[in-house]
């Protein structure tokens, strides 16, 4: 951790082999239907180490369709330019990354989980990410919401580990050096 960013930030996400985290309409049935075939993908262990979730409005609205709120005990911050600030007492709404970083520092965040394609891309571009764990699902979707997007520079990654889970899921972790 550095003085200008007193927290670490991680991604733990699943993609199709062609790099999509959801279909264009937000559907993730291709993912959830395979989840039970896989052995423990390590999410519980990962989640135990984080105190704060940061997600985009797209991911937040998808979570609302699950019925149960899966983030009890964690602080949840939602990035959105549109969501009303008082939309949901379980979340804090922030409008941009500058406001987010100030909010996280003010609330003493130590380990942040960044979730949602647009949020991951914004974190990468802003140099806010420390590591990425990507679980690749053996399916090609041909289109959808991408995990990665345009960058104004290359981002070098250091490979940390790869393991093969059940049902042909391949999970790799990469570290990102702070620039
Ligand atoms: N495969 C997986 O493991 C996985 C994981 C997470 C999510 N998902 C799926 O992915 C879909 C959502 O992904 P998504 O790509 O739409 O991304 P997202 O990052 O969840 O949401 C995008 C929205 O977040 C807000 N946002 C993002 N970055 C912002 C920034 N820097 N400043 C201000 N607002 C920002 C914007 O909301 P406004 O338009 O309100 O400004 C933007 O439209 C859902 O279907 C979800 O189920 C899949």
C-alpha cells in the first residue's frame, strides 16, 4: 500500500474464453449454470479477505435480481452517475473514481474487491488494481459485455498461479506492479 492509496484492490471474476463477463443483456446463466459443476473456485476464501466491494451500477442491478443480498458484513460502494444517492441503505453511491478513492480512504478500506466490467476497466486505467484472479469458463459467447477494454498504455502483469478447477474452468491470478 502506498500513501496515496491506503488500500489494495483485487478482481475476482469469471469470463468466457472469448473474454465476456455477461451477454449484452446482462445474462450470466452460462456462468451460473456451470458453477455447481466446478469445485470450490476459491470465492469464499477471497471474500473473507476483503472489507469493501466496489461495483458498477450494472453489477449492482444484477445482484438485486438475485433476491438475497450476498454482501452482509461488507461495505458496498456503487459507482454510478445516475443512481440516486439514497437509492439503497445497504450501499454508498459515488459518482466518479476521485470521489471513490476519497470515500475509501475516509472509511479506512484496506482490501477492496472491484467488480463489474466497466469498473475493472476504470480501475486498470487509473492504476488502482493490485491483482486479478480470472476464472475462464470453457464457452465462447461471441459477444457481450467485455472484461477488458481499451488502454492508453500496456499494463504488465506478473503471473502468480494457475489451476484447473472442475468442469474445465481455468483460474489464473496475476499481480500488477504499482507504477
Ligand atoms: N462474470 C462475472 O464474474 C461477473 C462479475 C460481475 C458482474 N458480472 C455481470 O456484468 C454485468 C455488468 O457489467 P458492466 O460491464 O455493465 O459493468 P459495471 O461496471 O458493473 O457497471 C457499469 C456502470 O457502472 C457505472 N460506472 C462504471 N465505472 C464508472 C466510473 N468510473 N464512474 C462512474 N460510474 C461508473 C456506470 O453507471 P451509470 O450508467 O449509472 O453512470 C456504468 O454504466 C452484469 O450483467 C453482471 O451480472 C459478471
